[in-house]
């Protein structure tokens, strides 16, 4: 029996997933949550074998929640289930420790298959994500290289700071939330602007909206 925790801020999504997964004799939902804090508490409780995690939540992004969970419980498989297309987040989150990435528009059976796979310590990678990863390894050529989003070059921490800045958070608030100094966050901000070839926080917000990284 694979014990599953579902973390999504939409109750209807959690209900639908719970009902669907209950039809599988080897899968059982043992926990539900609506926030990054809930996800961390679920991981801490030790009652789940796989965590299904949305990346867009009110109190803490799934990106931050993933980082916190993997720092404390590196062996717990975290499967990202998101409304954002794979091209926007998948490779970045896989590099940050996610065991897989699924778009919410995928076939429900794909979710069950992915849960079983990651519960065995393996990664779930769709054909589209596999192609992205292959392009990143070889550097990409021609159209593939030009289509690669600039944010793919950001480090884990740079990506976290970037998303928070794009949502309008101040440097001081980000420093407090991520347990960093204001000077360190300012340094990350400078790096992000340089790597994305942008000038201001407003530019970051526009970039994030344009690329579907925030709603």
C-alpha cells in the first residue's frame, strides 16, 4: 500500500484526486493539506510515502515548500502536480529534488503510474520533459537552443528569489521568509536581473507573467 499526501489549495482538486486514487487497491490517501506549511507538517508526520504537491499556493509557493521538504526529508518522493505547462517549471524543479512533474491536464492514470514509480525511488519524466533535459545536457542547437527560457539558467535559490520578487515581495520580506540577510537577497536579485537581461522588478513581474510562472 502506497500512502499519499495531497497538498493543493483547491478543495475540489483534492476531492477529485482522493476519489480517483481510492479506486486503486494499492493507493491510499492518508493526508491532505492546502498550504506549504501543511506539506511540511505532513512530511514531518511520516505518514506518507509520496507527496503530491501543487506549486501555486497562498502562503508559500510549492517551490519554497519543495526546498524545505527536501532539506529535511531528502528521501521523501515529492511529485509536483501543477496547472502550469511542463516547459515552464519541470526541469527547474527536477533539479531541485522533485521526483516528477505532472500537468493537471494529464490523463488521471498517468498520476497513478507516476506515484507508483516515484514510490520505488525512481523519477517520473514525461516525454516532453525528457526532451527538455536532453536539450539542456547537450546545450541545444538551432531552434531548440533559442527556445530555451532564460530562467532555466537560474540556480535553485535565484529561482526562489525571482518568483518572490515577481509577485511583488520586498527584499526585506524575502530575506525574512528565506532566512537570509537583506544583502544576500539583494545579491541574488542582481544576479537574476543580469541572467534574465532585465532592469527592474516590474520587468521581472512581466517576464514571469509572460512565461506563465505566476498567475
